[in-house]
C-alpha cells in the first residue's frame, strides 16, 4: 500500500479511484469492527477487573447490565442470565467488586465492554460496606423497629425450624428441646449458604407463615431460623434483603439463631428475638419442664395450705368459743325442772277432767231409761197422726208447671230453623255449610247447597234475568179455625 502524495490529494475528485500500484482495497465498517473484536478478544480473553458497580440493571430476559468505574474511567459490562442466576449477592450501585471475564466489542455502538463470568465483592471491607448500606436502608423502612416485635408464646405446641437437615444445628436444637420440654418440631430443610440459599430460606419462612393449621401440617407457634458459625461470606444469605423482609413480615414470632454469639446478621435485627446460638434459641422457645412441674406442685401445695388454713383457724376459734360456753346440763336444768312441773300439772288436770266426765255420763245414763224413750216416741206418733195432707195442694202447682212447659215446647217447635222447610222453603248454604242470607253473598260462592225438608241439593250460581215476583197466595178460608194463642 502506497502512501498518498500531494499529487493524489490534488487529483481528489467526486468518484473514488484506485491509484496505480495501490493494493489495499477499502474495508467495510463491519469488517473493521470484526477485526477489532478479534484483536480485543485475543489480547484480553481473560481479565480480572476491580471497580465500583454503577447503573446496575437486570433485563426482563434475566441478563445483567452494569458499568465498572474507578476514579478515571468507566467500562460497560454484561453478565448473561446463566451466570447472573448464580450470583451469591444482589448487585447494587456503589459496591466495589472484582469482575472476571473477557473483553469484547459491541459493533452496534462502537463500544468495548467486558462479558463477566463471575462477580465477587472486593474484600471484606466492601462486603461490610454493602452490609451497612443495606442495614440503613431497611432500618429507614422500619423493619427493625421494636414496635414490630412479637412476644414469644410461653409454651408453644409446635415449633418450626428453618435450617440445614444435615448439620449439627438441628441435632443441637432437637436435643435441647428434648431435655427441656419435648415438643412437636417441624423442620423445613434449606441450604444455609451458597447458591440458592437466600431463596430457600425466604421461601421456608413464608411457607410456615402461610400454614393455617387446617391441613395435615400444623401451624407453628414459633419459628427458629438457625445456622452454625462461619465467616461473613458463609452467613451472607441471612443478610440478603429478601430473607430479612420475609422474617420481618412473618406473623409467627421468629427467633434468629445465625452463627455464634459474636456473629450478627440483618436477620437478627428483623427477628422478634435473637439467640446467640441455636442451642440458646431452643432454650428461649420452651421453658424447663421439670421447673414447670416443680412450680405446679409448689402452687398446688400453696393452694392446699391456703384452703386448709381458714379451716384450721376456724377450728381453733370454735374450740375457744366452746370452752367459754356453759355446760349443756347447766343450760337445760331450768327447762328440765319446768318440764317436770308441767307434766305433773297435766297429770292432775287429766284426772280431774276424767272424774267430771264420769259424773256427766252417769247423769245422762239416768235420763236415757227405756220408759222415757217409749214415752217420747208415743208423743211424736200422735203429733204425726194429727197432720192432714190435701192432694190438691200438691197437684195444683204441678199442673201450672206442666202447662207452662207445654207452651214452651210448642213455641220451640214453631221457631225451629228447619220448620219452614216442611212448608216448601229452602236454606241456602256455602261450601263450609254456612247459611247465606243475601244474594250478594251467594253470588260470591263458586258452589251452593240448597237444603230442603227431604235432603240437600248442590247447585252452581249463575247471573241471569231477574225472576218474576210470585203471585200472591190465596187467603185461607174463613171457616178454618185459628191457631190458639200460645200465651192464653
């Protein structure tokens, strides 16, 4: 390729021409971009960069887009979904990290960027800075406020434990519960560190809270979130925001027992109680059964003494009063003497009354001799014979009563409701056998019953032409004797 000279410059025109001897054809933009991409990727196929995260954004596809920066430069970066899902922490702006990957170019924007394979926090200091940033954020939301803390139940029936099923933590908790107060324990197995631990712990706490107790799995009265000791990296899952929010939102009281006594995580701030060790969490959850038995026995003894004490005091007071009371013989002596006196007076009165009655009986028996009785009977017979009974005096009132009774019988026969039926009249009745006395009442009935002297006839009322008035009946002959007056 020959360098252009002044003559080539002077000969520049509208149409590009290849100078004589020039063997370098012009490159397209795509070609030069691909060449730059190969050069950068070959030269920087593996790099480790330290910088501060900025503009962190997770796309809907799951890819992670960010920028790494320091005091003098900024480098764009991308982390594909597969690697982004394996991150042990949630990337945020301001975190100092170490990114491992390769440099490449993005021809669409004439930019170069790093494709990140792994992302780690740059040292424990950066990790603590991220922890403090998250703590201040959640504290400002009120997740650590003491007003949100719930009191632990004194004697829980069911205890839920969120921990690893294979570690020594669950064995320590179960052993301590068995020693203090055997309880029903539900273990929700989770990972306590590494990839997926954060999601599993948060899901376990929320699942315990979602139980309503109506199914085969009972609802816990208290939940213990436990893990053994370790470094800050090992305990980092319990500093993640998703775990802290799950614990803070749990309606069941939560005891956090993460790490040893000197270890502190954000889960400890959000929990209702913090235990220095998992064993201490078991001690917080339940009381000592032996102490409860001894306390109950002591209360029973105190109750027994409290019940018997008034009885004993009452017995003592009663005995003291009995000693001050006079003897029974002294109290009854006047009444006994009075009773003896009354008994003697009663005996003498009965003897006197019997004597007088005997004298009265003797006098009456003298007056009841057979001669006196026969004399009185004869006098009474003679008085009866002098009485004369006239039959007319008895029969005359009877005749008057008989005539009045006959008059009433004739009157009753005359005014009997069915008496007119024998003279050709009829009684109109409704379906309920009630007598009807007007045309309007009969017109409202669907069926009528006509009662005659010789029986009844069912008819149906129908509106029609008015009947002609009946001709007057001939008067009875004058020679027919009139009916006697019932009243004389």
